[in-house]
């Protein structure tokens, strides 16, 4: 394959290469050959995949060199990330070879590029959610992965995997939540399930209230007429108020819900006039309280529909402020 250089890929393990030759010269040799002879590309990747399957035949020093070289070749586009499938070989995983090799490889890859470029390459071949498979089944946890790769100096990779797992858990939570609502499961069962998932996946309440709001709003086919959709929304949300209230026990959760309502009403034009009525409904149902509403009105709102929604809320906010002042005066009188 590499007759131009009188060297086969398998011969690499027989040569003691300096780091400079490893990360500068060899990648250039392979890159220039493949660019010149395009038909070599597929064969080269197949050979590398075979090499990775037989990592146990290399010494630790040779594996480290091959890992660094592979990382550089991935970074410059000479290799496609799908070659990493070889690292999921059961024997390599069980004996810890895959994880150790991955540390050197990712260090080299990230050093040449950055974590965002690496993540993009992994996503293209659907490997962004498979990195924990570098460990045996009994060690495939975010905690173990994070500890292992952070201690190896790859904190950015650890954080990436943690974020990927969290995103996956959130998507799964929303999917299951929508199915439970469609079946008409009792709220107490839904609340118990969501709280267990929050604890298991370490999902904060402000994130959960956003998921619950989206799920609640997706269970209905909304009327297209503005004058009818508000009435429909109030009836629907009044029914689901106990569920929403279970996940607004923190001020930040309430503020998150307010922002979700604002964005939803802006993005769905038929809801533009419904914003104030939804907020008042949630206030009366004890889903929202005075302080987050006042904070939203003062400076925590977003730009979407700002002028329209602030105008809608003006009288209600004035009423809240007056009520607060009256309560303060009453307390002082006591």
C-alpha cells in the first residue's frame, strides 16, 4: 500500500519514532500520499482499523505512539472517526486497553483542534453518545468516565460526555412525560417519576419545569382562532396547574417558567393575547408567586414580544405592588 515509502503500516510498530517525527512528518507522509492517490484512502482506513483491533500485540510505548499519530490523522482529516469502532472490541475494552489508548488519542486530537471540532467529527459518525462504551458494562457511568478522563488531563472531554448524557436524559424524560400525559396517568404518579429522574440524572428543577411546560403544551391540538385559543389554553392549563406547581418550588424555576410562557406566546402568534391571563391563572393556582413575576417585569424578561407583554402585565403588576405595600403596612401596624 505504501510502496512509495518502502514501508507498510504494520512496519510502524518496528520503528522507534521520535515525537517530532510522529506528529509532524508521518501525518504529512500519509496525507500527501492519500491526496495524490485518492484510491488509497479507503484501504488506509481499513488498515488502521485492523491495527486498532490488535493493539494488544503492541507494547505500551508503541500503543501510545500509535494513539498520538491516530489523533493527528483524525485532526487533519486523513482518517474518519468511524475507525474508532475498533476500540469497542470486547477484549480491548475488558482489559482496559481501549480506554488507555483513547486517552492518548484524544489528547493528541484535541491538541491539534479543540473539543468542539472533535465533537463535530464524532457526531457525524454517531459516536458522540458511545464514548462510555470504552469501559466494561459495570463501569459505564458518567461518574466513572468523568473521573478517569479528568485525572488523565482531559477535563473538556469529561464535561462534553456529561453534557451529552444530560441532554439524552432530558430528551428521554420529555418523551416519557408526553406518553404518560397522553395515557392520562395520575399526576401523583407522573410527579413521582419526574422526581426520580431528576435525582438519578442530576437534572435541576429549573430545567425540569421547562420540560414539563413543553410537554403540557404539546398534548393539545390548539385552535387556530385567537379569540378561542385563550379560552382553550386557560382551561387546559388550569387542569395541569398541580403538575406545574410541583416543579416551581424555587424562585429560579418560577422565573424559568415565566420566560418559557413568554417565548411560547411570542413564537405562537395566536397566543399573543393570552400571556397575561396565563400568568394570572398560575398566580391564583400558586404555580407562580409575586417576587418572580415582579422580577420578570422589571428586568428578567427577554426581548421576544417585550413591549406587548409588559403592557399586558402593567395593571396586574401594579396590583401586586399595591398588595405588597398593604401587607407591609399591616405588618408594621401589628
